[in-house]
C-alpha cells in the first residue's frame, strides 16, 4: 500500500488530480484512514492510471472514460464511445478545414490589398470609371448612424443572394456635412450587382454612372473617425492641376478591404472625384 504522496510520484499524477479522480469515482483508493483521512493506493492502481492516460490521449473526457473502467464495461460500450468520439473528431476536422480555407482567402486578400497599397502609393491619379449596377439606399442621417444604413443594404444583398458580406462597399457622399459624429450627412450606401434585381423597401436598384475622368486616391481610412481627409486632399490636388469637379456628382468612396479584413482601425479604400474633361 502506498500513501497518496508516494503513489503520486510513482504514477506521475498530482495529488490534486488523484483526489479529483476519487471524487469522480474513476480511481478510488484501496483504503482511507478514518482518523487521518489519508488515502492509500495499491500497485494495481498503476494499471488503471495507464488506462486513463491512454483514453485521454484519444481525447475522451473523464465522463466518457468512467464507464470504460467499470466492471460492467464491455467491448460494445467501448466501440460506441469510440464511434461517438470519431464522429466528433470528423466534425472538428471539417471545421478546422473550413477555418484553414478562410485563412487562405484572407491571406490572399491581404496580398491584394498590399499590392493596392504599393500601387496607390498614397498618390492621386486619374482614372476612368465604368458604369455599375448597385443596390443602394440614400438618406440624410447623423454620421454616427452610417453603419445602420450599411447593414440595411447588406441585409438586402444577402437576402436576395446577389452578393456577399465581403462584397465591395460603395459610399456616395452627396453632402459630407461637418466633422462631428452628430453632424448630419447626405449619404448613399451601395453594394455592386452583376445585374439588376427586384427592389425592396427603401433599397433601390440604380446604375451608378461612369466617368471618363476621375481623380483617384487609394488610402487607409479610419471608419471609426468622424472625418476622413482623403476627399479634401483629392479636391485640393484637382484644383492644383487645373481640374474642376463635375457639377452635381458626389464623391465616391469604395472600400477595397472588407470589414472582416480590417486589422487595427484602418481600412483600405479608394476615393474618386468625378472631373470635367477626359484623360
């Protein structure tokens, strides 16, 4: 017979764990001193310890292991338990594979965003914009409610199966208002479509116009901030180059990176200012 301290050293199981196994009934001591409360173990318990260790290596929980240690345990009981564990592992592998595939997609998108960052170089360039069908909602709202408008259009796109949550987000700044979160803005939120779809509620299906000439700036935008200086920078550049904004046309901002691809507070986007004239 061995005191619990000696048996803990022999088995490689801590005293705390041995007491826990006793409470669960999966490794009861051979005897317990009534006066001192000391637990005593026999050499036979080492076999049970090894069986418990082997079952744990399969990923079985102590609750799953307990019936396999009882006298009434049978190969049939073990087969059922192992089959359940195998099914759990297959599910976990499928989920892990899904996560790996999503990680690969995110890494690919990060490479694409990184390439855009290098190509953009935070410099204004001239570009031609093609017409684009889009689902959109335009409203005059406090700046802090912009995310609610985005969700409204995104819900439509997802419900109609005409896009994904990772699809490009387009903002048309009809009136950017002031710089505060509570400033009222005239904003149109749009998600691009491959073809027109039925309208629903406030969501309208529109063809965003194309422009022969637009000043473009790829930049890192902080969507948490109350103001982004990119549009003002593009306007200053256009004026310095002798270009005039196209009257009545809003500044267009396209988020290159999806929300789930934001790391930190910045999101890569491209702002467009329609201009008079041609390239």
